C-alpha cells in the first residue's frame, strides 16, 4: 500500500510537475505574444508620428512652387512654315481654270484645294519658358529652340496673367535645342541657377510648365538617370547629355524649368519618350550647366560659338577588336577615324590615334570629348594624351570655330589613306573591287579626289556585309599599308591572315571610318 501511495504520490507529483511545465509554457507564450504586440504597437505609433512629419516634405514642395512659379511663363508662338507643293501644274496651267481675279499675280484656287501651291502657312504652337535674368526693364527667358526658334510672333503669358506681345527671339541654337526670348516688362522675378553636376539618381526634382496649355502646372519625381545620350532627339549634330526623370512631362512642358528641392533650376524640360504622344514615365531635360553656357552666349551674341577639333571619332568600347589591332588594350577613349578638310587637328592628329585625355582629364567616350571641345572657346590651345604606334604621347591642338554643318564636311572630299588585298582574300571577305575612275565616280557618286579601291559588290551574309561595308565605299588603307587602286588593295590583302582579322580604312557616304573584319577559322 505504501508503494501504491508512494506511486500515487509520485504520480501526483509527476502530474503536478507536468502541469507546472504546461502552465509555464503557456504563460511564456502569452508573455512573448504580449511583448511582440507591444513592440508592434510601438512601431505603429512611431511610424504614425513619423508620417505626421511628412507634412514637412509637402511644405518643401509648396515652398519650391512659391519660389519658382513667378518665373515660369507660357509661350504661344506663330511660325511661317513652307507648305508642300501639292499641285502638279504651274501657275500658267492653273490660270486656264482659275483666273487671277484679285490681281495678285497668282491663280485664285478654291478653298477646297487648300495649300496646293506650296505657299507658306501659319503654324501655331505653345510651350513654356523660365525667366533667368531681369535687367533695365527687360526680362530674358530661356526656352527650347523647338518652341521659339524661327517664331514670327510671340505672346508670353506671365504667372500673374499678364500677356506680353512684344517678345523677340534674341538667339536660338538647334544643336542644343535652346533659345532666349526677350520681353519688355516690369515687376517680374528671375529664377536662380542650380548646379546640375550635383544631381544624382534618386534626387527629388520638380517640373514646371504648361502641359496641354494648363498654365502654372507642377509635377514631381526623381532623377532616373544622368548623362543620357544617343536619345535621337537632336540629330547627329546635336549635343545630347540629358537628365532622365520620371516626373510627368507632357506636350507644352517643353522649355519649362526642372527644379531641385532648393528651388534652383537644374534643367530645361525638353522631350518625352512616348509611343502614344503622352507621358509614359520617361522625360528628358537639358542640364543647367550646359544650358547656362548656351544661354549666356545667346543673350550676349545671339549665337553659340563652339570649339572645333575637326575629326570623326568612334568609341573604343564599341570596337574592342579594332582597338586591339592598334595595340591598344585600354577600355575607354575615342578612336580618330577621319581628319576633316582644313581641320585644326590636321597638323597634329592622325587617323588611328586614340585620344585618352584632354587637358589632363580622362576621355571616356565620344560624348565626353565632343562636349569638352564644344565648351572650349575657339582659338584656345588644348593638350591631348593620345595612343599612337604603340605608345602614349602628349600633343597640343589650337581649336578652331565649329562650322555650321559638320556632317556635310565629313561627307565631302577627304583623302584618306588605307588598306589593300589579293583577289582570293577579297573573295573570302565577300567583296569585289575596282579602281576609282570616271565611271565608278559617276556610278557611286564619289568625290573626284577619292583615292583607293572602290567596293563594287558585297556578298550577302559575308564578313564584309556583317562588318557594315557597302558598295561605293572606297578602301584607302589595309592595316598600315596605303593603297591607291584595286590592284594595290588586292596585293595588300593577300598577305593578311584573315582569320586573325584585318583593319580597313574606308571612305563612305557618311565620311571616313575604320572597319575591322575577319573570317571564321576553318
């Protein structure tokens, strides 16, 4: 019985101990959950307190608006645009059917014929701008060239509702898409410049303007990217170095300011990337540091004067095998492909030079070199570090003044020096060659001064076709060997190991360039 009692007692003790364990476990869980809830509740309260301070961010936006909106204007523009020639008949023929009754010397066409003669017609548009200077009763407005350039009439609407119809275009620059408009007015406020070089991805920005004619609009977003080039907005001659933003920019915003949270102009809204014509999340603005230099020149001289080197160049990063063919192992820099006629660089640089530095600063790509040269005054001497014949050297070039149409110069009579080949090798490349003579000059519209071997055939899917060669291209150098005719080109190519590749120097419709080409190993 004692054993039983002990057993019961032990068992009871065991049961009691188990109850304590279970109770302790449940109590610990409850305590843990209580602590977790308290922590979560504290987090919610803290977050709500922090969210209450978001009013501070809204107040920043409001303050930026108050500081900048007085400087933002709407610009309505009239332009005289040449009309297309729609009628296939001249005036004498049309007079047989439509006599000149009003005596202006032209046949009177019925309205249903519209602008069939190609006469100029009036085109209206609207955009935005920002006042950047106020001086002696005048205000100077920065806007886009595509807004105000070639305007025959300007009407500027100020933030306070005043309409100013005495606006004149002081100067416009298509290569940067900027223009300066002057108005005679009082009681206006200029906006402050900001430093666009300080912008980084993620920075808050605000865009001002008149989208779809809604004057006084403001949107906000962040900087999505910087140094955007090859956007295709300004063409081959243009200087594209855009700030990409996600702040909504729509038609009518063009020319308005892009502003940082300090109320400073850091860009000029210019374009959107869109398939629908409306905003789709990508907008582009011209950086203020670039715009300011153009603005100052347009205001002072009515035009922009840029430094000019006079070379056609290519990014090293885009053609690593071509760069290696010169013995260059760097990953950045630009390759000189062509020296333009009478260029400032003509006595110093050579086709095949690789420019790595300008005045001690690294040159990463075409954009960095073009921008640096363009912003340097003509007549100033610059120092360049170049890679030539397997080694670096420093040369000096005195810049000239950039001509109006650089691309036209690149397409005109440059006399390059380039490669050669043997007929069997040329066949492997997929090309046929001929001499430059009156027949080929006429057939391929070549310059009379062209020298070398002209490509007359390109085999489809050949190494030459894949490398971008075209019929009418003139080969003037094979690797380092200059050629003056088809026989010289064939002879030069016969000694080349094509599976390792060959560098050709060619003159085409768009100017001279290097082409690296090789055949597949058998």
